[in-house]
C-alpha cells in the first residue's frame, strides 16, 4: 500500500501563545514546534499499514525550511520519504489555498490512501483534509478512530467518531482519511530511526515546479483572510463561596437561580 | 448577484437540531438588517414536517431536497444535494452548525463551489454594505481569537458552534414558502457505505450541544464515581463531560472529553468537579457563560476562571447540590 501523509508543524499544545503587537501573527520566539498531534496519529497509522501490508509511506508538508524538523520526526518514526512544498508566494494561504497546493503535488503521485490529522492545533480550521479530498475527487472518512484495510478488495473500513457514537463506514480506495485521537498510540522515534532520518534527502518543490500561478495561492489566491488576531476576552474574577459545605452549596444554588439565572 | 442568508438545517430523528434553529434565529436578524431573505435548506428523507418549525424560527423559504439516498448522511450525496441547492439559491452567506456533520460537509461544498469558509466560529457580524460578513473564531485551541473576512467577495460560508447564538422565540404566525428540489443521485456506485452505527451516546445529551454540562476530572478517582455526576446531570437535563485525565484513565469515552483535544464548548452553565484546570482543558470550556468549580484544592487553576467556586471534596458537595436542586425542583 502506498500511503501519503499530509503533515503540519505547529506550536506545542502547552506553548503559551502571545499575539504580536501588530495583530498579524504570534510571537514565535521560545515556542517549541512539533508535529501536529493529530498528524502524529496519521503517521503512526501509515507506518502500521506498511508494517502489515508492505508498501511505502511518504510525508508531505507545506512550509518553510524550518518545517523540515517535523518531516524528519515522521521519517524517524518510519516514513520512507518526505516532500516539502514551499514558495514565498504561499505566504497568507488559507485552508483552501493550502489544499490546492497539496492537491497539485499529489496529483502526480501514486497512492492508495491519504492520511491527515482531523485538524491542525494552530489554526484549528479542520478543512485541508476534506478540501483535498474534493480537489482530488476522492471519497473521505473524517475523524476516524479505527482503520482496517482490505487491499485485495481496494476497500477500507473506518470507525468515525460522530455525535451519536461511532459510525462504521466502508470506503473504496483511494480515499482521504482524517485521524482523531484514539486511532492509535504514536510511537517514539528510535535512535536508529533518528540517525537514518538525518540522511534522507527531502525533496522541495516550489510554485513553478508545481505549476501554480502566483494568484492561485497565498493571500491573493485565498478566499478568506485573517484580518487580525487578539487574545481571548478575559473573564472577570470569580467568587469563592465560603462556609460549611452544605451552606455553601445552598448559597451556590441560590446564586445560580436568582443572580446568574442559569438554572 | 448573490443574496440572502442560507442555513443548512441538520436533521436528527426527523427534527432540526437545536444549533440549526439557533442559526436560523441569527440569520433572521442578519436578513432583516440586509433586507434579504432567509432560506433554510434541508436534505433527507421524510423531512417535510420540519418546514413549519423552520418558518417559525425565521425562514422565509424552505428548500427541501428529499430522496431515499439522503436518508442517512453521506458526504458524497449531501455534498451533491447541497451544491445543487446553493447553485440555485446563490446566497451571499451560508451557515452550518459546527457539528461533526457540518465539519465534514462544509469544506467539501465550499471547495466545490469556490466559496471561502470560516470554521468553528464563535461570533459573526454583518457589516458595511450589508453583504459583508466578519467572522470571529478561536485559534490555537482558544488561546487566540481571529477576525476573518472574505476580501474577494463571493459566497461567504461559516460553521458556527452550538450555543453561540440564542434561540429565538418561535413565531407561530410565521409561514414560509416551501420549494422542493429534485435530487438525482450519481449513477456511479457509491464510494462509501455506512456499515453500522454504534450509538454509545444513547439517551444522554451530547456534550457539544448541551446547555448545561457537568464535568469530572482526575478527582473523580474512578469510572464508577461518575454516577454522582450523572444523577446531577439528569436532574438538569445536562450532559456529562470529562477532562483529558479522566478520559486517559479510561473512565469516560473520548466523545465526552472537553478541551483542546476534545470538544470545545460554550454551554450556559459548566460545572467542573474535581478538575484542576490544565490549560488544555480551560481552552475547551472557558467560553461557557457561567462556570462553577468544585475542587478540594484551593490553588487549583480552575478557580481562576470560575464565576463561582466551592473549595470542598466533590464527593461531599456534589450529592448536596443534587439534593438541594431536587428539593427546589419539587421532586
């Protein structure tokens, strides 16, 4: 099975995020960048597929040179090759434009399935996987927690986390899947894997090589734009209700009913 | 010339989901500002009865796309049906609930019709010439709020979280023009098929939709102890949520997890029991309208964002809350 993973490098989930004074981005100094946690599930799943069925795993990202760190983490985990798509004209791309860049690169590649994380924890858009499926005219199964392949029948059975519980969806391959927490336990890269990953040559493709017109990507090619970023509204200080537990609870219930009016 | 506001109505068991009605109420306000129509688009089977309710919540027109192939949601069939409906309507704005279904469908349709999409919004404004939408959405798990617009015009699509816009009062006198759109399923064999639906949520209210959520964390000490939260939740018609620690311990299902790697929610009332308040949990619930924390550690970070706190052992305090409420509610 040939598996492609679309991966993004993002700030660690524990990082404290400070909006730049111009409101156009975040302060990147001091932030540790990691593989998007949902993409890690995708990487692990792809490697397990290779271990079970044979084949190869390619990891793709859209990003500047610094994002090769995330690609090398995936290589160290067990991916075979990596591709980085980057051009200064990509700056300002929204989800749709990012999916268009990926789609253009993937159109020329052979694959049985594409795995993405269900969303990146930086922009939290949760659009690229689905938009990519549409651009490549492939079926999709989003928020999956289990994946079982039947290579002979060119089919997969995916468990999706839906609002009512779990939907079991049979999908014909090739298809796009987006990984939800619970799909697997991502492995730590081995020392040997990390050494080997350092030697892998990462292919880089730019706008010209992909045949992307400058106005199809970046801010000009994006239908949406981030006007500004701001910190979330702060909550006014709360009130600790003192006293014996039974009295405090009575007072709490009274406040919730009479003052907050939420009961 | 695109115009008007369209709301994709998500149906569950023959009824419109609450978030869809919240969006209709809000769309009504936008449309009144714009002097335009609100169209409710419903896909499914046996959906005609919904039209009356949709009119009462603000729809001027109800577009029904009814077909056996739309009885259960599948991406391909619904994307085709909705695309056709939108091509016919040419709305300026299209709204979806930011539910599992909305998140699966909206990017697919946006890509197909070449519309820009802002997902998981927590506020929307109509500004300027009255056709321009501004969306506000959390990023970095809620550590940042982004203002988003559509600089090149076109159809403006957004998915909006449940409980953001208040549900309007249904107006029994309102009626809507109902239109039916014929749906022709693709002659190709379906690329996906639902094999099974395992309903784990059961009768319990979904955390993402609930107006009241009672959540437990590591302080619950075990799966069996969530019973005391369920009793309180039942009394309040609330959902039971959990912190990541409680889910990682295997005490609750991931579907109930509140936080950055779970559900990000904004209920009217959030009661956190035995939850210390790690940042990844706080970003999932800090936009709740009222937050109550019960924790025996007075230093727990949850108290910093709670509106009301009680420093106590939850095993002592929670049953008293339940008892007190039962008394007041006259059971």
